[in-house]
């Protein structure tokens, strides 16, 4: 079982199902076409290798498409996550600058008010943007294995 985890991504059985099915359908279709040709006088044994090559090439073509599509979706997801992290970073940094500036204020009430506002902004950023990432991770976790809840 351990060997299966070390295989490249394109060898995963789920990814091979569609190319194998496509190759089989192409093979059978080509074979049926050859039976029709045989009824017209063409030898069946001369075309069987052609059918096999058509099926294999069709399967490899679909495998290439599925692999490229998967890599593209992974790239887009990583790009979205980087944009999310960048936006959270920018907004938290702005709030931290406000906290730094509030340290210079002499009036204690105004300083505490500015600290509360900056804290509320950070809380707002984290509750508004971070659940978006948590929802994505939660959907992926539900699709995969179930994780046990933490006990406090």
C-alpha cells in the first residue's frame, strides 16, 4: 500500500479510469468498423493492430488532457489563495499601523478608542476573509477523509 502513495499523480487509478474507458470505446468502435470492412473483403487480421493503436492513442490523449486540466485547476486555486493571503496581510498591516500611531496619542481615552477600532478592523478582516479559506478547506476535507474533532 505504501508504494501506491509514492506514484506520480498521473498514475492514480481515478485519473486512469476515463482514459482506459475512452481507449476501450475507441478500440471497440474501430474494431466494429473493421468488421464492416471485412464484410466488404478487407482482412480482419491486418487491421487489429490499427485498432489497438487507435485505442491507446485516444487513451493517452485523454490522460494528457485530464492531467493538464488538473494542474491548471491546482494553479488557479493556489493563485486565489495567494491573493487572499495578500489581502489579509494588507488589511492587517493597515490596522497595525493604526495601533502604532495610537501609541503617540497623549489622550488615554482617544488612544484606547483607536486601539479598539484597530482591533475591530483586524477582527472584521479575519472573520470576513478567513472563513472563505476555511470553507474551501472544509469542502476538500469532506471530499477526502474525515478528521476527528479536537477535544479541549
